[in-house]
C-alpha cells in the first residue's frame, strides 16, 4: 500500500457516520502507511493523527493556506496519495496538489457539491484515481456525470460495534435512568432535521395516552433547542430525554435497555441518509427497527421482514408502526432476528480495510 494522507474534517473519536467510516477503513493499517490530517477539534494530535487548521473563512479559496502547508507535509512524510471523504473543499486541495487522490462519497456531501460547484466537482471526480461510494444509491447520484465506471468502488460501512456488556452495569443503568415498566424507544443520531427525532416526539405525544413509554434521544446538534421546545410544548418532560457526550462504552447499555430503535429519517433538500451505520448497530443489539423510507436504507435492509420503513414526514405511519411493534412482541422479535441476520452479512472493519487496500495499492 502506498503511503496515504487521510485528509478529513471528520475522524474518530468525533461522533458521526463519516468519521467512523474513515476510521474503520484505516485503523488496521500499519501506522507507517498512512497519516491522518484533520481540523476537527475533537480529534487530538497523537501517533499518526495530526490536528491542524485547514480552512480560513476570510480567505478565497478558504483552503489556500492549507495548500502550502500540505505541500510541506507531503514532502516531509513521503506521501504518495491522498484519501479524502470531503469532496468540497478538501477534494479541491487534492485536485490542485497534483498527486493521485481517492474521493469517498456519502450522500449529502456530493449533493451539496453538485449544487454549489458542479463544474469543479466533475473535474475533481474525473481526475480522481478512484471514487469510493458507501451505497449504490450514492453511486446513482453521480451517474449523470458519466464518470468512468471502472474507477467507482462500493464499500459499505461495516460491522464495528462491541455488543458485550456487564449485567450488573446494565441493572445500574436501568436504575439510574429510572426505568420501570415503560417500553423504551431510542434514537442515536445527530440532532438535525433529516434524522426525524421531532416526528418521534410527536408520535410519543399521541402514544403516551395508551402506553407507558420513554423516548431516549442520544446525540447533539443544531436541532436541540427545537426538540426541547417540542418536549415542553407537549408536556413530555417525563417521557422524552436528550443525552449527549455518551461514550462508546456506554452506548451498548442504552441499546440493551431499549425495546425499539426508531429513526424516521427524511430527505431535506440535498440532505439524504447515505447509509446509516447506526441501523447496523441497532440490529446487532437485537432491536426491531423503524426507519425512514429514503436514501440507502433499502441496501441496509433489503426485505420488509428486516425493518419497518415509513414514508418521509408521515406521522400517522410512524405512530402505526410503533403501535404494531408494541402490540405484537412476537412480531417485533421476529423483525429483530431478521435484522440481526442481515447485519451479519456486512463485512466487519477488517473486511472493509481489505477492500480498500486493493484500491489504494
């Protein structure tokens, strides 16, 4: 494998699908074979990970100073190629640096790039050594560009979630969260409009009259204030709870305490759910799943026996789906088992890395 510079805005331990995707692709490679360069403040400089400023908003192009910085880094570290999951603006850097580069696409990123800078986006993709897509659905987005199909490679996000847990710690979590006879609904996702937490809150408002429910929202983001306003509006302070800064080691306990995983994601303009690694995590934890019927979800679950998909922004369908699972535990269990079986068909992180290695060599 050629020495690779991983140039990214998102990298573990930053929470998010792209961050985890990139981390899983490279974490099993020898450290002398790649260098991660990121400007995400949640990622600290250590070993072969360097945190440095890449964008200056007062400058046009905003990455210009980073161009000269990267030229020095590339020379010093004998970098032979660049991998980036950020087509704009970091893909622009790779393009103008004139060394081989690989672009990975995930959904919203390519939609925004095509909407804002279609000509430059096409040049970046045409000149890439390879293009990695996370789903066939993402690949369809660039079909009109007529890119050479030989350079497009599909690497699905992989299974990389530790489902081991301690029974005594689980009991302590149950007590800490004051869970009694309630059924627990959970969503793990960034707090943005696409993820649909607002719809679940509205569904809980309708369902609480006939069911004992608690809804745990895990994540952070720009929609937090709006979600809190809904909780207040519908008087759900005893039913709906928002948690952030949850460690990976604690996530398994939230999953194990839950009865249903719900994320009724919707399309909002160009913002589309490319894949949804969290669906694999929920499936591996044995949860029945309700998801939005958009984006790459039909590649995660390719049968109606594996998950319930609800139309975008359809509150009535969402309420009906939750009711169905609450009223039919045997059906919920059957759905969960089918989802688990499907999740096990995806490669683990080692498998992802093996596929990438062939592309990078």
